[in-house]
């Protein structure tokens, strides 16, 4: 189905958060909540329980919510879980791994890295070797889905190696939580970090950290920051049932409603399957137009796909973006350092009706139409 007409609906966000949310989720924000109210605190409690269930918690972890975007939650996790004298190993294969390394520097935590190309997966064997070589490393911080290129890192293999060496593992699961299975019963992880406005399809504004209780209990005094201290946030919440500082009430209510729909859909297996379908339709459709995806299929997470920019001299991302937007879809710029790319997200309230304008087939049609209107002839990239 072609989308030649300018659309009057809100464009569909094909971005890795904020993303397109359902009407029910948006409507959940129409009420003002008092942060002291029992009803609101019940919502907080329900969310904390549900988030632990998404990760199959068997009573080992606590869910600590935190105000702010995803990076706030990652920074809070590093600052709270890693003692001041700790030493963090960060395997780096993209922009969000680099951000963790930057956080470690800001927080004055000792840092080591293993550097990979942006199209290579992190290898558990390399982490094994580095941990054997350097016993001063106390923690490994892994990005599960590196949203920079859209690559999936081997969480279970890494977790096994980290546990073998008796070290702590912190996982940035921002763009995977809810869509890709994370099973806390299967492997040992100190902290898993997620956020409201990603695969759970809430709105942005809060993060959450699932922390092993035995770890959290000994984290007092680690944090560099009062607002980011997850130990303090947890203790306060446990004591009072309330958030320590002003909660993002509308975001919390929207996440509660989004989680309800997540469960109605069939939880992580169904959410992951819908995104995988979106991803498949997207790649197949784009390849038929001549676009090349950056990653080999085996490494591609069903979350966001990076495409090479067309080689044609008439291509210019800003205009491409504007034209596709006029046809009802918002794309995302590339985040790679070496090659010119753009990204298309597979996540959000899209793909329930694959043939409708909101599905990937509609998005590919909008791109095909844009290619024609811009006069782009040579789509294959020079790689
Ligand atoms: C893997 C990963 N980590 C961290 C972040 C940072 O989140 P935010 O931009 O909400 O601070 C993102 C955002 O997309 C992400 O994909």
C-alpha cells in the first residue's frame, strides 16, 4: 500500500524510544495523581512486582525505579553497585557501551575496555581471558542490545563467564527488556537496567533497575550522588511505599497501563515475536528496494535495523527524513562512526496489523515513494 498522500495522523515513530504508544497508554495519563495517595503507591508497587516477573525473578532481586531517562538509570546502577574502589570492564561495540565507559570516568571508577568493531558481537571468551589476566576487575558492564548498530550481545555466555570468575555483572537492557528474554533464574546478574519508554511501550521518563538483593544490601555509601543513590531510593520506598522525591506520576500510570497490555499480548514471547515479524518485513522490503542492512542477519536484534545510506549523490538524510515523515513515519539517524547510515526501529505499537499503514509494509511503501520523489537511482551503498 502506497502512502502518496500527506498523512493527517501523528507520524509513527520508528525510533528506539520515545516510540509510538497505544491510545490506552496515552489515556492513562489523563488523570493527576497525588504522590502521597495510597492508590498511586499501589501502582508503583504493582509495577515493581510486574517488572521482576518479566525477568522471571524467583525472589532474588529488588526492583528500584528511578526518575529520568535511561542513562540516569545506567549511571545510578554503576554508581550504586560498583564501590568507589571498584574496577569495571566494559566490552565496547557501539555508542551505548561507550557511554557506560564515559559514566565510569565521570564517576571516577577504574575502567578497562575491550574494543570491537561496530559490526562485531562481544565475545565471552575475550572477557574470560581478560578476567583471568586482571583479577583487580570487580565488575563487567554489558550492553545487551547495542542500539547503536542494533546488534545483540551474548548475555548468557557473558554472564556464565563473569560468574565463573566470581565478579559482578551489570546489564544495560534498555532496548531489549520486554522483547528479548532475560531470565534471572538462569544466570547470575547483579543489576539489569531498563526504562519505561522502550519495549514495554510506556512513555519516557523513568528507568528501573533490578538489583540482586544481597548486592543492594551492601551498597550503602557507594553512590556519588544523592538523587542517583538506588540504595537510598530502595530503603525509602520499602519504608514508606513512596518515591523519595517527586515521582513522574503520569509516566508511572502510563507504564502500569502499558504493562497491562504487554501481559494481554502474551508477555515477552509475543512482544518479541511481533518485533521479529516487524524486523523481517522491514529487511525484506528494504532489500527489495535495494537497501543493504549493516549487520549480518545472525547478529541482528529484532529491535532496530541500521541501513547503509544510498550511494546516489541526490541522497541527503535531512530531506529523506522529512519526505518519509510527510508520508507518516519518523526514521532515526545513524549512530556509527565510520559509515553513513540511517536506522529504523521495529519497536513500539506497530505491526499489530502488518498490512495497515502503521505496519512495516506501510513504512517500506513510504520509503519507496520517497526514493522515487527524490530521484534516488543508486541505492546500494559503496561499502
Ligand atoms: C542500550 C541503550 N542504553 C542506554 C540508552 C540511553 O537511554 P536515554 O537516551 O533514555 O538516556 C539507550 C537509548 O536508546 C539505549 O538504547
